[in-house]
C-alpha cells in the first residue's frame, strides 16, 4: 500500500470519527480508532523511509563526483547507515502487517474479554492474592472507562477469592489484557502469619476473548446444568431463589458459573455465551498451533515455577519474567495503574 492510499484511508476514518452518529456506537468507534492508530503508524514509517531515501540519494550523488578517499568513505558510510535504518523500518512495517493478518476473522469479531481469576498454591493467602488481582483488573477497567461487571464471585470467610469471573465489554480490553494470562506469584507476609515470615503463593488468570456470535455447536446431551443460590463471602447464600447457574461441558470438563443476572434463564443464557466463547477460544488455538490445546495450557497447574510475574511486597517490586523487567510502586499497580506494564508487554510481543 502506498503513502497516498494510507493518507486517503486516514481522511475517511477521520470523517467517520467526527460523525455524531458514529460516535454514539462505542464498538464501531473503538474499532475505527484502533484502525486510525495503525494507519498513522504506517504513515509515519513511510515518511521516515522517504527521508532516508533522500539522504541515500544525496550520498550517492556525492559518490559520483567525489575524488578524495575521505569523502568517498564518508559517503559510503552514510549510505550504509541509512540503508540499515531503512531495513529496520521495513521490518517494522512487515510486523504491523503480520499483526493485521493474524486471524483477521477473530480480530474483527472480538467484542470484549472474560477474565477468570482463581487461587493457586498457598491456601488462604493465595485466595487473598487472587482477590487483590480481581480488584486490580476491575479498577484498571474503570480507569479505561470500559464497561465491566462481575459474572461470578465466590469468596472465602476472610474475603479471599475462591473463583471470580469478570466480563469487560470492550474490544480494546482484549488487546491490552491478553498478556495477563498465566500464573501470578506473590511474596509477602500474610495477614494470617504471626511469625512475620514471607510466604510465596500463586493465583491464575485466564483471558478469553469474547467473540460476536461464535460458531460453536453444543449438543444438549454434552451439558450438565444445575442451579443454586447466589452466594456472598464464605459461601453464604444471599438469595432464597436458585437463580445462579452452573454448566459443565462433559467432553472438555469446562465449568461455567453465572450469578450476575436476575433470573435463572438470564444466567443460563449468559453462562452458555461464556461457554461458547471458551470453546471457540480452544478451537482457535488448535487452528493456530495445529495441536490440541486445553484451557489449562493457558493457566498451567498453578505451581510456583510456572510464573509469568512476581509481586514482591518486601521489596515493593513487580517483575514480569517474560520481558525481564521490574516496576516499583506495587500498591499503585494493584490499584489499577497497569498502563506501563501493559504497554511494555504489547511492544515486546507486537513491536511497532
């Protein structure tokens, strides 16, 4: 695609984004905003290539007329230096195009994300840490003005998390949060620890993209559906009517619970929607990797060695082991200030 074509696309998108009717459709507005950002990146890189081509041409003209060895060496050095820069930019453009071509059907159909947070190794302290992560993602979504709601929440008597499921209705949410999937490790003195010893515990985060109308066929005979009362802290029932729903998909062993809606039928519908998305996610990974991937391949077995990130309270430090980088102000990060970490991960896994 040429620079002129990109500029034309940018103009068309800017017209769309300035249309009040278009602004009222959050989904379309977010999609167009992301597309505009990518186009602007490409335009910038194309312009950088033009500047480098100009410098290369000027140096080549000098070579044609130069007689002095020193001047010839300088011109050659300038050409080689700018050719290397140009190649780096071409590679960046290729990476952007590769990212755009990665499963475009999925990319264009993502409408949000489901986060599942569970305790791993570490007993009650793991449950308390899982609760911290659950609130962190809630706060991050609120800071981004993404619609977020609790689909399922099961707490311990100390307000630790047995299991928590969040739904965030924004395509941008999956783009930002997809790299949060994995085992998170915490090192701190638990509130239950009297001797002051630092304990190590884990929690798991699963990230499932929400797809518009996922084409997944589920046989009724493959489902085991049960109803129960919505619960509060410590498993205490907060409703007298059994409106909450639990669905087990027998072929895969996937379990989905929902208690966010007011009626049994609504909770069942929502649980089925989540189940379809989880099954679609598994099928999509099979297509991408050409091998069978089960859900636990994303979250592992919650053993301490499978960590992607460590939250070290005594040293006020968070370390992401995939990018080998650390950040301080741990409390601020747990309060939802994740932007710096997420931007680092996005650049690492999808460099611009």
